C-alpha cells in the first residue's frame, strides 16, 4: 500500500513586489498551517517522506508541518522540480519516488494539486484551498502506476475554523 498526502501551500502575500517563488505566507497562512497540522496529527503515521516545492510559501507551510508533526530532517526534502502548476509534471515526480517509501507527503501548488487529487482519488473537489490537505491510499507496491486511489481524508481550513 502507498499513501500520498497532498498539501497545497498556505495563503500567501501578494502585496509585496516579489517574484512569485519568493512570496511569503500571510499570517492567515501560518495560522491555517498550524490548524491543519494539529488536526492531522491524530491521523499522522511515521515514517513519512516529505517533499516540498522550494517556493517560500510552500516551504514555509512544509516547515510548519515538520515542526508540528516531529518529522526528522533526513525525511524532509526540497525538490526544485515541485515548483510546478502542472499536474502531469507533479504526477511524474511522484512516480519517481523510491518504492521503499510507503508514505509520501508533498507540498505544492494549484492547479496541480486540485487536478491530481481529482485524477488519483475517488472523491471530487472543485478546488483544493490554500493549506488544503488530502490523503489518498493506493493498493500498490510501486509509485510508478498510481491509479484508482481511495480518498480517505480531506482537511480544509474553512471546515475547521
């Protein structure tokens, strides 16, 4: 079995004159990160491998989860190729995950996250919101051919406030 945990980055600030990949989280993004990470902690299982886009907003969200869930440094990875908005590119990255890893947590961007959640899981969402988390389980021993996953959890900030 493989478990994929997809998390869209937290709400980011647009009011600064920065390149897209340098935009920081807003205070709401930080609060929502804590809210979702703490809510997910009751469901969370180790060991998990974490991959994050290097974009400041995604990496900051990932670090909130790392701290709240006690994820070890050796399981925390920044992957430049995850700075993508294309679900095909995101899926290709996940397919390359080592088959020894059973739980993979990925922090990234929309529309890639929403499209992947809808393409791989068995429940549809219009839009994965900022800091939205979705867990999909697959009956497979390999990340190469993920399909027909079972969506077992969705945590969205507006449903927990």
